[in-house]
């Protein structure tokens, strides 16, 4: 189960945001140095939880409307 911020990251990525922008939007960190944020954003986006949610969201998008 994802927390609110993780869900927002997944939703942002599906809508076309980069990992970095999605992380910044969802977590609003006080330190915005790309050298610090970029690895955090990448690791989060590559996590099993986020990847599973992204797969579910992609399936929902690609499901035909009946």
C-alpha cells in the first residue's frame, strides 16, 4: 500500500512528469539541490511499490471502455 505522497508520485509519473519533478511536487523537500534530490527521486520511482502501482495505472489507462 502506498502512502499519499507515493501515490502522488505515481500519478505524476503517469501524467508525464519526470521522476525529479514528480518527487519535488509530491514531497516538497526543503533542500532542492538536484545532486541530493535526483538520487532520491530515482530510487523512489524504481521501488517495487511504485513500479507495481505504475503497472496498475497503465493497465487501467489501456483497458478498453465498454
